[in-house]
C-alpha cells in the first residue's frame, strides 16, 4: 500500500477567519521585529562608535524610508506585545472559550492601535523629532 | 534493546519528538521581554532628548546597562526561537533547512555579542 504523504505544518486547510488572521499576523510581526532588532543593535553600536558614528546613524534614522520602517516596527511591536500577552494568558489556561477568544482578539486590535498612537505621538511630538 | 518503556521514552516529548525545552524557552523569554521592553520604551521616552551625550549618559548608568544587556540577550534568543519555527515550518528541503538553521544560530549569536560589547564599551570604555 502506498503511504499517504504526512501532513506538513502549517497545514492550511482552514477557513480564513479572525483566528488564523491574528495568528499569522503574530508571525509576520515577529519577523518584522527580528529585523527591527537589527536597527536597535545598529543604534547601540553607533553609540559605541562615538559622536561621528552616532551622527551618521541619526541621518540614517531620519531618512523617510527608515522612519517608515521604524513606524512599521512600532506597530509590529505593539501588536506582537499585546497578542503575545494573549498567548501567555492562553498558556496559563484562561480565555480559551470561543466568546472570550473573540473578545480578546478585538482587545488586542484596539490595544495595538492605542499603544502605537500613544508611543508614536510621544516620539514625534513629545520631545521634538525622532532620534 | 532499551529498558525504557514507551511511556517512559515519550513522557517529556511532544508530537514533534523533541522535548518541551523550546516551548518553555519561548515562553520564558516572552515573559522577560514583556517586562524588559516596557522598561526600554518608558526609560528611553523619559530622557528629555536622545542626542549622543544624553544617550551615552543613559547607557552608562548601571541600572540601565544591566537591563539593556538583558534585553539584547533575551530578545536575540526569542528572535532565534521564533525564526527557527518559521524555518522549520516553511523550509522543507533538508539541506537548505539545516543551512538556514545554522545561519540563524550564528547570526543571532554574533549580533547579540556585538551589541553587548558595544554597550560595555559605552558603559566602561569612556566613549563619551
């Protein structure tokens, strides 16, 4: 008998709905944050490089493309942070009922927007300019 | 023949045939990152400007140096664990898979080491 090929993870035969949308978004934002981590490392290394290196970093961080990436990283962070807490709460055994999971999904979306707007506006307007 | 029974052999293994250490490390670093990332954002937002002098002074204070190094190490590990799952899920060719997993490991180790050394230089090297 021919053996059926084993299902591979992720085995995408699900209906597209909020659950797997949020789940894949957790992955995508995680990947974005791994890239954003490189910017943080670059920033730290630029500080160690002295005033000239830091000045170069400031110019780079002020470029529209990089500013866009930083904004994207902020939203990704806000989402991954909130949804990550949701996952930790699930791991602790709470909020797994369908109604609760749906409510926490909306809570995550709302909290992501709020957190992004609050941190973003402090960075932009709170003390004048990014980096 | 092994003297272990089937239950004994499988007791700490999931269906993925490796232990719970990956699962546990991912959660442990996640909990640490909740605290460390809140500290990082609040701490950086609370210094008046982030020009060179202000940032070096911020980084040199011990109560900032320690959590910053912790943040770098824990974030690198969390990133490694997460990207590893992505590679394991989507890259099925054994050669490419192993190459990518090795690359992830090396890259995360090197990047974290470079960042930590940079923080130490600022904190102890008198860069400012």
